């Protein structure tokens, strides 16, 4: 918190969480992976954090998710995971046929990962290795796109990142099996992790990347996961993130993506877990005539808080983007959506549509939406919509009149409502798993 | 698609270099010394013969203002304002004392004639333009003072009080004291606090219980003197079951310097009362290079305090170098209604950051926001709005539609809506797609042979047109043309 004294000087009061981070970095930096080049990148990122501290409600981008107030303590750095417990975790998406790479407690676990028989042109490496060897391509890829440049969650991740997965897919390669990055936090005591993944998809290549975020216990883990993707010209990439941690957890996830000309990129975020969650997407169209779809579904109960923040910049002509985020909010939970579409003057013929909807199931539930447009080009089609309300009484009545119970009717309506977003997910196993999870969630609701 | 030709022509007709009201009236003025301190605040208060309570109210605001910092969140960019380099009070010399038209400086009357504002009641009555023209009572504010208020006697017959606020402080202290600062507290924001300390003049309206105000009320603000700031304060109270329609217009001379206009407008609607507040904002916008023009930093807020009350804001914004203005409604009473209709047209290097706030507190409160921003030249036009539904506002309803249109690719249009809902039974809709205004209304219009474009214009502008036809101003015709501007090519 900043206080101004009458002399006009400003003193910064640090919260305990900030104090912990400030002490931890100098103590830990020597043991973090990376060459001197990485050390200076970390120092720069940490200095950026040190300057502003944890974001709070007076920082516009964090207006509805006050980390300074909500993040009371910072958990200890995660220790080594128990491989047995991690292995025992049932797969999050049964039957997706994915090549699973496990990142547990901020470390890539090769022994639990499916790395055999990689397709030609595909490489999967550990980020820690790449940093230790000062891989020039990896170092260059760590530079965030402009939209994410001043993001504090990303800066903290850069300072503390311990490991992650580096996936490179060569030009023209068509991946048959999805790649699944399984993030797991293991241990009975609260632990903090900072993971950075890089996914670089070459021109004309095709890939599906699924990320799952889970933990083996109900400890108050804190995960900060950043995935940076580059989608080459003419490539087609589907990205899915399933946020499944227990409600004790704090989860910050960030996706940055730059999308090349004529490419197709789609991302879907399912915010089903964590007590305090923020999913950030920063996207930039760098080549003409590409299409992008950004979608998500949020299910909230209890006193959970989930924030979806999205910035899409059309930095090229003739790109099309679709944004659709839907939330179901029960009990005293809070749902936040912030979306911004930037259209600079040269991005003529842009076609962008952003829609967000919140369904409030209880009088204590809250929804906040801020769908922004920033337009400097005159020959574009941009729209945005936002709605908020309860289930439609007429629809409920119709079903009740036909002998369907209230619980069942509500369930059908809620699944139909979320279906608009979920149906767009290409991967069938993921779609089925989502419907299954939603039904289970609805089953647990106290009518 | 880009804007249609007709729209481009209509917008260029009001480009900044075509400002018609930029003349200056040579008139001897009494100026407060430049600068701002407690003595100046006391000087203004003394000039107005104010009671002690108001002087201390001002001083308290001034002391608080000194501890505040200028807000920077709006999407506008301007060099720092030197608040010590302004005259906070300027009054034409010959208007001291009781005001009747015969005593008003003829030079002043000519100024208002030139602006198309008739101040002589008999002229209005015997107007050549036809006897069926609706009569409008006008309060003319020239720099820091109200020079004349027309039709006062006739209004008094209905119990309506319409006068300068400085006069109301003397004649109706109980009303002023009860309501002043009750909607926009002195602590509200930087410019509102400044206004509370140094406000000079503005209008006061009180409509008694059950009275439908027999004519339109209007205030015309004119900034004339250079190096001055204008700090108007308007307070309108509609008592139970009453109705009033109030119109506001403003112009200023063309000057190379920037002048500050920081107004506060407070509206109070009690049970079953209705206030319609319309503004045609035509302050000097600066030249094509962005030199000069008014900084219009205004706090306007209406409080629907009573059950079934209604406040509607209509604004046509074409002037000012920078506009920072969010006419808002606090929907406190159950079943109260708030409306906001806005057309903001920016040209040259104008910057507009405008919108509204609808704060739903009472049960079954409804609000509607229709905003059109049109940016041309090198201007920036931002809609910034808040719809907030409180926990107790069960059954609340909001509909928002904001469209932006860009003419050329050197300007910018921005939409920053905030939607905060804390009750499940509320329905909030924010829509920026022109074809989805209301399917029923659209269908009705289409089935009667209107094409889609006409139907949208009719639905979106129906209300606005209705109000603007009442405007007692010469540029009413132009304004009406603006309302007809096509939405075709709007970018959402």
C-alpha cells in the first residue's frame, strides 16, 4: 500500500507476501537454473516486481482481483515430489491418447513422461536444461509479447521459473497425438511453483496441446504457470487448459501466443479448480488473414474467485477473432472477466467478436465484466456483448410443466448454456471429460 | 465497412474549424485576482453575500482539494493545468444588484441574441417564428454570474423556483442547505471538490409536489473572459410527483489558451418525480491543430431518491478540447428508472472520455444506456460506463448499447464498460451490435415498411429527437441533423 505524507514523499509498505518474495529471490537465485544471460533476465523481471509489488485493486488490470489483499502468504518453494504419488494420479482426460509429459513441483519428470518414439521433427526438452546450456533460441523465446510485458504474474514467473517443457514442432509436421503437459503439485504442505513452458509450432504444422493443472493433496499450493506459444504461418494449433486444483489452491496461469499469417489458433480454458484463480491470455496476430478463437468456461461455488483476463491485439490486416467466455457462479463465489481487443490503424478488415456471459445461481454470487474495445482502424467489424442474469424462469417452467424435476431442469439448462463454449472444443475426449465434470459439479450442488 | 458518405459530410459540417460561436464580447468585467487560496474562496463567497455556513462549506472543500491529486485514469492527454494561473471569478461590471432586463447591459443582451438565445419574454411571446413555438424559461450565465432569468414570475405562480444558485442561497437557504452536496459530496472527486470550493453560479430549480413544470427550463452558459475558469453549480430538485425538463447549452470564444470548465450538476428526484436533463455541449473545441479549447471536466449525477422516480440524461457532445464527463444515476428508490442517451462527436484533435454510471440500489430498478461515439480527424472518443447492481437490487434490469463510428484512420474509438452484478435476479445486457436493439421493436418497424437502417435510427434516436426538438437554440437544426447520422459502418 502506498501512503503519501504531507512532504510529498512516498513510502511503500510491503505486505508479508511481498516481504517473503523480496527475501526469497536473493537467497534462491544462485540455485535457479540458467546461464548468466538468464540471471540478468531474472534480475530484470524481479526488479520490475520489486518496483510495483503485488498488484492491487487500484491497478486497472487487477481491479477485480486484488492479489495484494488476497495473497496473504507465499508458500515455501516446492520440494522434490513423490514419484509414486504423482504416478498414481488418474489421468485428467481419460482416453485422449495424448503423449503425457509430467511437470511435478516445478520439475519435468522424465521417468513419468511419455517421450518414446517422438514423431520426426518434434522435440520435447526440459526448460531447465535449455537454460543451463544457454540455448539461444530458447532464450529469445522467453521475451514476452508486448501485451504481457508489464504483467506482474509473468515477471514473478520469470524471476523464479524452475523448469517447464520446451516443445518444438518443425514446419509442416502434423501431430497425430495431442501433447499433454500435466502440471502436478505434490506434498501435504503448501508449496509454490513457477513453471514456464515454450511451444513453438512451425509453418504449416498441426498440433493439439493440452495442459492440466492438478495436485495430489488439498494443501494450499500456489502455482504460477506461464505457457508461451508461437504459431507459425499457416499452422493450426488447438490449446486446451484444464484448471483442476482443489479449492485450497491459488492458481495463476498465463498464455501468451503470437499467431502467424493464415494460421488458425484456438484456445479453451476450463476454470474448474482453485480457490483463487486467474487465467490470463495475451494474444497477438502478427500475420494477415489468420483466425483465432478464445473460449472458456468457469464453474464457481463456495467462496471461490476466478478471473479471466484476455488481451487480443490484431496487429495485421484481415484477421478474425472470436472470444466467448461463460461462467456459472453459485454460493458466494465471484467471477471476473476482463477482455480487450486492440485494433491498430493498420489492421483494416479486422473481424472481432467478443462475448461474455455470467449465470448467477445464488443471491450471494457476483459477476464482474469489462469487455473493452480499442479501435483505430475505420474499416473493421468489432463487437462485444456481455450479459448477466439468472436462469430463465420461462424455460424452467416449461420443463417443470413437463414433469422434469427442478434439479434436472436446472442441470439441463446449465449444460446447454455452457455447451455453446464447450461444443467448440475439437478434442472429443476433452469435451466428454468436461461434460462429466460439469455434471458431477451440478450433482454436488445443494438444490 | 467504412462510414457512409452522408455521415462524413454531416460530421465535417461541424468540424472544429467551423465553430460559429467563437466571438468575444467587449465588456468590462470585474475579475478576482489570479490564483487560488483561501482568500479567493472567501472573496467569491463574499461577492455572493453568502451565509457563514456556505463559506465554511467552501473552505472545507478547498482544504480537502489541496490534499487530493488530479485523476489520470481517463483516456485523455493534456499538459498539467496551472490552477494558480486562473481567475476564479469574473463578472460583467454592470450587472451587480437586482436583475431586470432593463438593467442588463445591452451589450450582454446582444451577445445572447447573437447566440440565438432570446432573453426578452415579450419577444418570445410575439416571436415571428410562430406563436405555437414552445416557451422556454432561460437562466443566462455569463462567466461567473447569472445575468438574467426569464419567466420567473410566471413560474412562481406554479410554485416553481427557477433562479441563479447564488440567489437561491439567499432566498431559499433551507432548500439549498438540505440538498447541496447531497448527491455529489464535496469529497467526491478532484474537480467536484474544486468546484465546491470556488463554484460561482449556475441554476437552481425546485419543482413542488405534484407540479408539472409549465415550460422547459434552460440555462445557457457562456465563457467570455480570458484566463478564467468557469465553475458552474446546478441543483435541481423535483419533489414528489413533479416533472421538469431542463436544457443546458454552452459556448465560448475561440482562443489559443485552454480554459477550464469544471461543473457540478446535482439532480434529486423524490417519489414519482421525473427529471429530463438535456445538454448540448458546444464549448470551443480548439483549432484543427489542437490549439486552445475548453477542458470540460464535469461531474453530473442524479439521485432517484424516491420510489418510481425517473431521471434521464440526454447529451449531444460536439465541443470542448477535452471532455471528461459521466452523467450518472443512483437508482435508490424502488422501481426507479435511469436513462442515458448520448451522442459524442469528436473532430480535429478533440479527446472525449464520456459515459455514464448506473448504480442500482433499489428493487426493480431499470436503466437504459444508448451511446453513440463518432470519431473523425485525429480525435479520440472513449465510452466509459459502469453498470452496478447492488445486492439488494433484486429484479433490476439494465440494457446498454454503445456504438462507435470512425471516420478515417487517424482517430480512435474505445469502449470501456464495467459491469458489476451482485444479485442473481438482475438481468444485465450489454450489446454493441446494431442489429440487436430489440427484436420486437425491430420487427414492428420492419413490418411497417421501414428499412433496417431507418428502424435503428428510429429506435435509438426516437427519444433523443423528441427532446432536441424542444431546444431553444439556433443550432437546434444542426443538432437534429447529427441525430440522424447513420449508424452504418459502426464498428461496435
